[in-house]
C-alpha cells in the first residue's frame, strides 16, 4: 500500500511543478484525492529540498496521546443546543457558539464528563447526526484555451450505420480517427478506415502531422491502440513513445472521464446527429464521402458556440493559423525517457522474484516475492530504482534502449512493428483472461 501512496505523492509534486498556478482544489480534482491531503503534502514539499525523494515516504501515524471519547450525554447536550438555542439566541448556533454554551453547563461539569475543546469535534458530531447542510458541488471551471494548433485531442468513433460483416468484423466495422484542435475547435482530421489498429493509427497520425505540423500536447483516452492496455499501468506504449520522441507531451484521460477529452467528444455528438443520422452511409466509400463533406461544413459553414469561436465557424473565426514545426529528419529513440523522469510505477513481485514492465521481465529479489515495490525512472542514469517502502532494493537499466539518432523514415517502421507486437500481446492476454 505504501508504494501506491508514493506514486500518488510523486504525481502531486510533478503536477504542482508543471502547473504552479493551479489551485489546490484543482490539483485535488485532477489527482482524485482530498483537498486536505493535497494541502498536507504541498506543505511538506515546500519545507523539503526539491530533489529530496525521502519526503515522498510516509511518517508515523501513531497519535502522541489517546483522544478522550465524548459520552452520549455530552453528545445529546450538543444536539440540544443546536436544535434549541439557549439564552434567547436568535440564530442557529455553530460549533464555536455550541462550545461556549457547552462549557457553561454546570451539571455536565459536576458529572465529570469530558467536554470537547475543539470545534472540529463539535462539527463531526453535528455532521454525524445530519445537522450540517451539504452544499452542492460547484460548477466545473471552464477549460483554458491554448494557442491554436498547440494542443489537440484525438479519439476513435465507430460509424454505427455500417452493418456488420457476416464473414469479418461484427462491431466497429468502420471507425474514424478524429483530431480536434482544443484552442480553435477546428476539426483537423477525420479519417474513416476499416482496419484501425496499433500500426495504422501511427500512419494516420503521421499523415496528420504532415498536414498540420506537430502540436505540443496530444490528449487521448485509454483505448488499447493508444496506451497498449486499458489500465495504462505499463511503461509508455509504442504510440506514446512515438509522440514523446517527437517532443510531444501526452495527456492520458482518467478512466470514465470523457469530459477530459471534451472537444473531440463534442464533435462526435455533432457528427452523429447532423451527418450519420441523416445520410446513414452503409459502406466505407460512402462514409469517406460523407465525412469529407461534413468536415468542410463543420469547419467553414456551421456556426460553433465554443468560447473561442464566438458563434462563427472555426475556420472563419481563425482564418490564419500559425505554422507549426514539421516532422524531424532525425529522431532520438530514447528521448521518451526524459518525459517520464522521476515517475513512480507500482509492481507486484512474482514468485520467481521478477517483475514485468510492458513486455520486459526484470529480476528484483526472491525475498520480495508476492510483495509490492515502487519503481522510479532515473532518466539521467537511464535506470530504474526499485524501492520497498523507504528501502532502496535495486537499480536496473531499462531494456530495449538505443543510443544515438535514427532517420525518421527508418524509425517509423520500427515503432510500428513494436506497436503491432504489443497490441497482439494485449489481445492474447485479453482472450485468455
């Protein structure tokens, strides 16, 4: 369990360093932890050295002394003060006022009962007895609009109007890979195909980069063709490594959070209602024709109510788009390590003392079999540091690394081959499990 918390604390420190302007509430929502947890650990990080990894480890939770228990008689008196304010008090007393009246009760003092000294104890008693009104959750903060073509969102969408093939695919016969720019809501690419897999999605992304240039950030969900497995617990998939080696930061949406990929998801809704529901294309050529027509209509003719568009079509609101960097001639195949430097990964040691990261096996120690350990990525030394709780266990070099640069035209077939191999491995595991 300690390794799980170490990973969460490292993510909090990384998010805080990357987004220093984020509020504590937003950090709590992004990470899925409580606000008090975020406040506590940010305070500890501020008091420690930025390179100190020991601050990520837990401290003893044993209380310095045993807390005295509030008796039922005292609890009834607290609720009575709340429901029937004493001494002509013409308002509902809060914890501070209740504490004042409670310590003026001579009968409770004479009985020797323990009277709480903290307003938090009073508040917890009121909350436990349904005396605290729960406010509605605040409305979510609006998404920040980045500069045009710097942040794109991608997602697959099945064309439901195409019937199943009796001798082939029964579901998702034809799919579209949609790429929407977050800053302008422009539909950059909508490519229908009937053979999308981990290899062809890389080809589609290269075609999009040739036309629109390279963005700074790409956001996508947990589709196995993107991340290798729906859990996203492995090292970066070939698709993610491909983007990282091009200098693109990847942003994987949390589970069951389509709102984090909202711009492309909103396009799906418009396309389904305004194109598929009307034309109902039943073959791949008809889907390609309908999609191309609708893409022009969506970008140039259809008014868009996005904040950035101001009720204008996206390409009318943004007639001049900036020129983005193109695909590089040379690629460093190990550059993806720099994007995950310092990250922690949690693994369970197998009975033979090994652990698995992606499709690679690493030996740790037979003495740790059946126990969880945390792995930290050291990009400078190109190694993995294993920890069990506070104790360092072993340092292991990642397998499959390359030294030096490679021509992009040679790199693309290799990363496609890795993607196909990993996706087949995922399908086999899914079939047998």
